[in-house]
């Protein structure tokens, strides 16, 4: 049966492809899918970046605290200068190394935690000079490193007499050795050191606490 002219035109249009409206609808759908896919990829990338930054910060923090523990574990009383003392926002200590004794200073300054290490020395005079230098640090000396950013405050406690007390409070006098300076009685070393460090973690404040037991000093 022969088709009418109208039927032939409809068949020809169908065979010619999609209409303009159909193409536009398809393009809109594809654009929406592309945007949704990009948002997903961007979210994954951001999450990965945050996780990587968190991991790097945690590793750095662990490294800094390990150095803190190593310094205290190597504490050595020279009898020539104080072996361990807190002066304001700075902790000073004398530690042993393979090359001699070394004065180390940990300080909280300018929102950062700093560590200064003097050169290893082998004479009393050199040790006293290094100790004097450790009390005049301004942040530009050789051997000074910025260990940790965003450190807002800290507290140091010493374990004496079965209790924790402020590190700057007076301890028991050591009657077995001469004073480290004229008219300055020598304080007995504590049995342990507690660090309470406040760190700004984004908009939150994180408090870290580390207790380090000190090894007995050999006579």
C-alpha cells in the first residue's frame, strides 16, 4: 500500500537523527555529570591533601618529641654548671655526647618551639662559656633550629619527693657537691621531667603531655 507524502516526510525526519532539543538536553545532562564527577575528584584530592599534611605534621611532632626525650636521657651533671634548670620560657640542660659535654636549650619563643645546641666541649672553661652563651640567645645563633610551629604555651614539671611540682620552684639542696656558682646552692636533680605543650591545630587547641624518667647520675 503506498504511503502518503506526510508519512514519507516523518520517516525521513526520523532517519535524519536527533532534533536540536534532544541534542541540547543531552548536552545539559553530560555537563551535569561532568560537574558531579569533578566535584567528586576534587573532594578526594582535598581529603588526600589534608591526610598527607596531617601525617607529615604527626611525623614531625614525633621526631621533635623523640629529640626532647634523647636530650633528657643523655643528661649529665658536670658539677661545673647546672645540669638541668628552667629559666622563664627556656629549659637548659647539659648532655653527654661522644665528643664531650654539650649545653642544650629548649625555648618557646614567637609561637614556635626552638632548640639550640652548643658545641661539644671537654674543659670546664669551655663548658661554662657555652652555658653563658645559652642564656643570651636571640634566635640567630648557629646551632639553633625551629623545631615546631604553632606552639602556644608550655609547662615544665619536675618529679621530686613522689610528687610533680613546678620546675622553677626550689628543690632539695645537694650537699654532696659544691655549688655551680658562688653563693648559689646546687639543687638535686629530679627523678623525672613532665612536658605539657599546647599546640594550635587549626581552630582547635591540642595539649600534649610527655613524662620522661631521668637516669640516676653516676658519682
